């Protein structure tokens, strides 16, 4: 199998964590870089959306979107990251929450790094951060029991999202307003699979 990846992507990190947690081997990483305006070496031939991660299984049929890839790899390994219903629906919702946080955080970076300075729209950037802040409020008030439960894909997605905030948006100091979530993240980020996949510039 081949995985198109970049070391800074939080969505790629999700996949790497799943690979580590499930013990899968034999997956070749292929470096990919670019952005919506300049696709660069992004795998547009395998994913028409031009996004990473993209996985090419041994049968050659490309899979893309980190949620699809993570579900595929978990099933391939016979993993337990997607538990049976009814907990499954909570896990999927939590994964969607983490993914939404990552998407908003990436869009903030695009606005400051790709859009020319004279047409940047600060209220739009702050609206993205507001999504993230609301998600963290919800995590802290409604999801802490689940976060401290058996390992699942929702926890991995949230852990990767919070790690990306530290990586790209450290000035936002999210921990100050979310001490319970910060305590959970400190414990979760010490897992070997998380420590081995810290994003790199």
C-alpha cells in the first residue's frame, strides 16, 4: 500500500496514529505537498479533490478522506477503534468534531499564508476560530467521559486536532479556557502513537 502524506497535516497524522495503534506494517509513504491554489505534488491523479491523505491499497483503487482511510485500515487490521453501536455513533460524532476543528484550523492557515495580504478577511479567520472554540466548549462540557473511555477513533481525531492547534495556533492559548480538556490532551499525547507522529513543519 502507498500513503500520500505530508508531515504537517493533522489529517495525515490521524492515519499515522491508526497505523501505529493497529500495528499495521508495509505501508509506503509518498511525500506530497501543495495547496488549493498550487496543487504541487498533491495526488490529484488519485484524489480529484487534490487532498491528502490518499491511500492506494494493493488492489489499486484509491481511497481518500482521512475518515474513509482510517475506517479501512482499522477493518483491515481487525482493530477496535470503531466500537459497536450505540457507542459507534458517539465515536463517529466525536471524530467529526475533531475533523471539523482541524478543517477550520487549516483554513485559518490558508487565509494567512495563501491569500494576498490586501484581501485577507480577519472576521472570516475569527469565525473559523469561533467554530474551534465552540467545539472545545462542547468537548469539555459533554464529552470528557467518552474521551477518558476505551480508545477509539473519536479520541484520536480530537487528540490530533488539539495537537494541530499547538503546532499552528499556539498563540491562541486554548488550554487556559479549557483546563479539563488540556489535562486530557496532556495524558493522551503521551501515548506512543501520538508521540511518534507529532506534526513537523
